[in-house]
């Protein structure tokens, strides 16, 4: 009995102990579950707070960039008012402090700076970099290992929108700030590099965090996979812009456009919702910007293709002249447009400067790719007529009629720009206009002169020819084969010589030459004895020769020419220095012009067009 009772009591005690243990285990599990739920809730609250903070920072960053753009808009408006009202010429004591301040600023900002277009450009890039640094590290919770990483991702997204905005051909900044897309292209590239840096930082820090904490499985999620595709697309796109762009621009451009479309899709999949992260808004916005710009350009190409033809002729030494049957709306010499010649390239358009607008004429130098194939076709098919369309015009140049003197400096085929500016200026000058033009052009050989034979003769025979100082420099004289023109005696050039520095030190020689006639037609020629259908552009067999054109042998003293032109004006006058050519030329023009800007001198403005896009 006692033994049975003890056994029963022992069993009861064991049951109670087991029940107590189970209750303790259950309570511990409940406590752990509550702790996990609280941790998950805290993490979710942190993610929401971080999300809101990053959105606010990105909005502030966009507002700061908008304010920077607003400064340029305000400066452009004030400059426009001062020029149109004549205040820029005024010596009014009230306006003098403002005029002095702006001139001192321009004297500093216009100068060339190694690695940048100018000091002003370097200042803008510095401000842009400072804003990125500020908003990258402002309001960061450094106790959270992924807080900074998330910010880098948001900054990459914001800068991607800026990259697309700066690449727009039909940018509103061309109207609001007088900076057309080609002048914004360098900022477009800098913003692209910045986006790439942010993307690398964002992906590498996140990958390191996931691997360190045993969360490699996250890398297989769809949104992360899309992010990986996005990162590599950015890397390849920037790599193509850095390397391939220099060697094969056409291939680079195709890769660039294809990769951009991949980037937009991958970005949308990486941040696939409007709420709560709002990342999809940025994707839709930048995609809409790019698509609307492409749509505008496509519609223009379609419209300008109707009843339009191009007459092409090969020029000596690798040039090609294109004359269009149909004019381009708002086209003015000196601006540029994109040309589509499906016979040469079916799916490509290429930018060229407008030399004349009535009829519209383009002169193209031969490099590689499209221009090489175009010149070959023109050689094999002289006077050929091709289907064509154009899109544009683009370019923001100061109005030359706002200045008392315009100094045009060109190197080689950069004369397409300066001849265009000169032609536009002469066409719009009134009978009593007093504006003066100094036209300085340096070319390697005599054959290059025939590219612009009609334009040169126009400058020399125009009603305002007395106001044009034409200075042509041939740096290398090569023999020109005899050309029989109207069965007359052939004219040949001087003996071949390459003028080196020793010859230039002795001073440039001057001779009168007669350039060999060009086989290309020009927009000024017509055959009045024949009637043609409406809209037809006559293409004669040859262009007039440059009879007794004074040519200086050797490179021009650009610095002296610019200084002399500026010093010849009084303090109440304005002068424009416009240049187009290789980088070494535009650097000299910028630096010399900047050194000539003074408070007590004439108002000086410089505008440089540079080879390349």
C-alpha cells in the first residue's frame, strides 16, 4: 500500500513538472515570437522612415539643381534685356557697377581650364559635385549598415533622370538659357559618370552585406536580378562612352541607345511599384522624356522627307557638298541639323552645319563611317540625287547683328560655321548698317578653298563687301592638277611646300592665287536660260574660280588679330568673337578674348563651336 501510494505520488509530481516545463516552453516561445514580431515591426518602421527620408532628400536635390538652372535662366534674361535695351553699351554711373561686375566675372569664367571647357564650366561641375556629396551624406543613420547604401541607390536614380534631361535634343534649356544640347553634352557625360559611381557603390555595399550576413539567397530575387542587369548595363554604357566613342562613334551610338532601353526596363523592374517606394515615378518620367524627344524628332524627319531630295557632289581633298531641294523651317546659316540619307545609312542620322539656307546647303568633311561612304558615293555618282530628310535646326548662337564688329575664326572645315554666320549676317544687314566682319580662316591646302568658292566670292562681291576683312591662310601648299575650264589654259598652284615654324618666324607671305574650279554646284548658281519645275534646285557643272584671292602663307596670328579687333572699338561698342575648329584653336580664342575683357573697354562676347559631339 505504501509503495503504491509513493508510486502514485511520484507520477503526479512528474506530471506537474512536465506541465510546468511545457508551460515555461510555451511562454518562452510566445515571448520569442513577440520579440520577433516587434523586431520585424521595428524593421518595417525603419524601412518606411528611410524611404520617406530618401524621397525627401531626392526632392531637395532636384530643387537644388532646379535653382542652379534658375540662376542661368535669370542671367540669360538679364543679359537679353541689357542687350536689347542698349544698356550694355551705356556708361551710366548707375549701371556701371553692374557692368563692371559682370565683365570681371566673364573675364574669369571664359578662360580655358585644363580638363574643362572653361573656368565657368569647372565652377558648374564643382557645384554639381558638392550637391551630390551633400545630399549623399545628409541625414544618414550610420548605425544602420545599409542606410548609406540605400541613399546611393536613390542618388543614382535621381542622376539618371538628369542624364536623360541633359541629352534631350529638344531641350527647353536652349530657349531658357541659350545652351543647346551640344553645349550640354559634356555635363551629360559627367552626370553619366556620377550615376555609374553611385551604382557601383550601391551594388557593392549591398552584396558585401548580404554575403557577410549569410543572405546570399536574396541575390536571386527578381528585383535584385533586375538591379544586377541594370548595373552591368550602366557599366557597359559608360565604358562604351569612354572608349568606343573615340574610335567608332556610330557603333558607340547604337550600343548606347540599346543599353539605355535596357536600363529603363531594368530600373522599372528593380523598383516596380509607385507606392510605397515611389521609384517607378522616376523610371516613368525619364522614359517619357526620352520617348517624347524621339517622337518629336521622328515626326520632323517624316514631315521633311515629303518631296525632298539631296543633290550631292564630291569636292577636292575629301569634301562633299549636299544641297537640299526643300528648305528646313527656321533654318539659319551657322546652325546645324541632322541629315538622313537612307541610301547611305538606312537607320542613322548625322549632324552637319548649315552653310546656306536658300537653298539649304551643307558641306561635309570626310572622316570615317558615314562621311567616308557618302564621299565615295559622290565620287562614283557625281551630281546624284538621293532621297533625304533633315531634322532640326539646332544651335544657340549670339545674334551677330547685336554687335558692332564680329570676328570669325575658323580652322579647316570649321569654316562651315563661320561662312554660315557671315552669310546670315550679310543677308540681314540693312543698307545703312555699320557692322564690320573680320573673317580669319586657316586651311591646310589650296584645294580646300574650292569647297567654299562661291561663299568666298559672295563675301568679296556683296553690297557690304567693304565691311568684310577676309583673311585666308594656307598652311601647306600642294600642287593642283591642271584643270581645263571652258577650253582655256589650265591654271596651277604654286610649287609644293610645307611651311614649318622657320618659315612662319620670317612672317607670312602673301600671294594672289586662282583656285582650281570645283566640280560641285553651289546654292548661288542657276541657269536663267532654262525653265525648271517648281522646287527644283539647279546643279551646274562647276563653281567659279577664286580669281586673285589674296592668300597668306602660314598660320594666322590669331592672338594679334583678336586683340587688334577688340582694341579698335570704343567703350560704348560691342564685339563678338566666334570660332569653330579643333580644340587647340578654341582654347587660344577663349584665353585671348578673356584677357581682352575690361571694364573700360568695349563689351566682348565669345562663342566657340568645337569639332565632335
